[in-house]
C-alpha cells in the first residue's frame, strides 16, 4: 500500500506541474485570441474528437495490461506490433475523412473557417496513432520515473511551441503548433519506450500474431466502446451548443469546461499507476482491502481540490489576469488584463462542470483499478452507457427549465453522478464492498453546499468567504487524517 501511495503521489505531483503549466498556456492563448477564435477552436476540437475516437479501439489500456504481464522484450515488441497493426486499419480512413470531407463539415456549420483546422486535425490523427501505444510500453513495464519526468518536461515544451507561434500567426499558429507539438511528443515517446527494450526479437508467426490480436481485442473492444461513450459525453455537448449559440457564447462553455477538465489530471495520474499495479494484483485476497483504503484517501482529496477550484474560481480568474499581464510585461508581449472581463459570465458554469469531472474521475479510477483488472467489461460498458444516456435525458428534461449552457452543465454533473452510483451498487452487490458509505455521502453534500455558497452568492465578502472555506478545510483535514490513520492500521 505504501509503495502504491508513494507512486500515486509522485504521479500526481508530475501531473499537477503539467496541469499548472497547461493552465498557464491556456490563459495566454485565451488572452492572445479573440472570444470568437477561442470558440472556433473548441468547436473544431469537439468535431475532430468525435471523429478521432474511432481510431482509439481501447488499445492503450489493453496494451498496458498485456505488457505488464509480458515475460521479455520479445513479447513487448510483439504486443506493440499487433496494437499498431490494429490501430492503423482504423486511423487512416478517419484521417482521410477529416482531411477530404472538411468542406462538407464546414458547410454543415455554415462556417468556412473550419476547413483548414479540420484538415490539420486529419494530419494530427495519424501522428497521434503512435503515442498511446508508446506510452503503454513505458507504463506497462512500470518505468514510472521516466513517464512522470516526460509528463512534466513535455508540458513546458508545449508552452515553448504554442505561445510563440500563436503570438505570430494568431489562430493559424494554434494549428501549426498542434502539428509540431504532436510530432515532438511522438518522437520523444518512441525513444523512451524502446530505450531499455531489446530490439533483437523474433517476428511472431501468423498464429502467434492473431493470438495476440485476439487477446488485445478481448479487452480493448470493451474499452473502445467506453472511450466512444466518454468522448461522446465530453464532446457532443459542445457540438450541440455550437448549433444553438454563436461562437462568442459557445466560448463561455468551452472555457469553463476546459478549466474544469484540468481536474481530470488527478484521476489520470492515479490510473497511470493503478492499471499496471492492479492488473498484477487482481488475484490477491486483499485486493479490495488494498483498493478501498487507497480510494478513501483519493475520494476526499479529489472532492476537496474540485470544490476549492469552484469556490475560488472568481479569484482565480482575477489572479490570472494580474499574472498574465505581468508576464506579458516581462516578456514584452501585448497581453491585456481582460480574461475575467470576457469570461466572467462563465463563472456560474464552474460548479456543475467541476462536479461532473469529480464524479467522472471516480469512474475513471474504478475503471482502471477494478473493471479492467478483474475483466468486468460488460458492467464497465453499461456504466459508461448510463453516463451518456442519463446526461442527455437530463438535458432534454432541463432545457426548458434552465438556460442552455447551465442546463448542459448541470446535466453533465447529473449523468456522471448517476453512473458513479451505478458502479458503486454493482461493486457492493457483487463483491460486498461499499466504497460510497454514509460518511462519504455526508462529506459530498457538505462539499457541494460550500461550492454552491461561493458560486451563487458571488457578492459575498472576502472575509466571510475565507471563514467558510477555513471551516470546510478544518473539517476535511480531520476526515483526511482519520482515513490516513485507518490506512496505517490496516497495513499493520
């Protein structure tokens, strides 16, 4: 338990550094581009994301699972070859569709500005096909130090690529940067993946190759469906809103959702470690004791970080304005203190969108720690289907009651919560393990209430706001300390 927690902490630190680097980069991009240009990027990214999901096939997770149990370098190479062979059967058609059908897609949205970006995403789709497989080699062989270092370094490389090109070429510079940065990522990941892997391998026979393909697809197709459902949950809202609102309004939702999605770095840092670790540990008798002790800490921590981000969102934007303005002065860039002025109407969206990411983060952890290692693939697919359907049913019900952006934001939170509850009930029914007990429910209600106070009573004085937050922080510290003590006692 101690070693897993240590790895998760190191992974989290690397992700947090990368996250803040990403936030810094995003704030500069938001400052450099107009609201309309930023809305266009959000719409293009969502369209390309929906199309690009078809090339995913769940191979990253299934490859990691297979590589973590590989006996030697020869098996690792064979798994990589099988994974890439499957992926490129799908990737090339998707890339060609994005590239050659860009005018037709742009015509649907009656916006010719979409053509060039969609063609760029077609090229990037091919480049990205290698990345997740190379990442699986590093993660599956449990070279976490290299993986964590890469995550930090590449985040700073991203700033060095994006900011100058956007400053010079504005909107076009964003898409030039997209191609260049993905090329750099792919090359670096390839070097890291095979640096310590012997390339003296025997080409697998036809029977061995198809055995590997079958083994990979057994898990990957389930993960693939899950990835499709998650991408639909994440990207379709922007596509729907893009038909209903002008780009300037859509940019508010895109900005708030991008801000909220940074929280996913925490669960991603956990899954980087949990998938290979629990894939090896799935036969141990203490599997659920081990998981539950770890999840108790993660649950309270993720909720606290998410609610804190929502609680102080107004102050974060104001501080970002001040910070970006001073960075611009130092670097002699024409940056203005106008992020808060342009995006303050998005503040009301932060709490529901952050809650949607919080509950999705719990699903993400359950997927990598329980559903995939224990091969509960059918239930995993049902859980993500519930995530998508409950979100859009909620939207259809609430669209006549709430503003369109608020309705979609609240619906995303409701969908993620319902899917999480279903997963909890499945684990309770099948393994007699309760991971969402009464104390967690009370803590969740308290945390959401605290977030609500700040977001919906935005005129609250700073002194009052600080006192409420301090009380909440003391309560969390007590709960967190109790869980740490329980964790240590369980180990003994």
